[in-house]
């Protein structure tokens, strides 16, 4: 009985560690460390600062380290082009209660998108959403 309990505890711990490991995630999907991600976004948009994005990334870093925002900022951010505009796909809860991602323009405005884009299988995959610039999954 004691052996079975220990084996079960070991299996659960192994499973949990494998869930948070970034070992199997390609580097291209992990994005850049926080400061570099902000600089990359500024370069993409041709802006000197992007306070709105820096705030999201800073909260993601706090959530990653301390769960300060209850997991609402765990996820990734990518840049993409849609209808000739640069957009940022923020795949984080952001306290929404269930929205899987949001689109922002370079100024930090929420962008509405047609339902056919939201339902597109390629858009649901990080590889289909452009270049991942930041991920809170990065260690």
C-alpha cells in the first residue's frame, strides 16, 4: 500500500513537471525575453514606446513568477498582419473570464475581427498567428 502511494505521488509530480517544462517547445514559439520583446514590438510598429504592451508583459512576468494575477497573464503574444495592418495577438485571459485571445493594433486599441478569422484553424495555432514575440512560458 505504501509503495503504491509513493508511486502515485511520483507519477503525479512527474506529470506536473512535464506540463510546465519548455523543453519540447521550439525556440521560435517561446518568443523573446520581456525587455527584448518590447523592443521588437516597438521596432515592428516604428514607435518609441508601447506602454500598453509593456504593462501586459510586465504583468505576465509577475504572473509567471508569483501568480500575482491568478494566471490571467499566462500565454503568448505574437505579431501578425491582417488587412494591411500590424496587429498583436495576445493569447492570455487578461481577466476576461474566458476569451482565448485578443487583437490589438500598435496603439493598443482592441481590434474587432470577422468571425471567419476567429474561427480559422490556422489562426488558433500560434504558427498561424505570425511571429511569437513573447511567451510567459519562457523560463
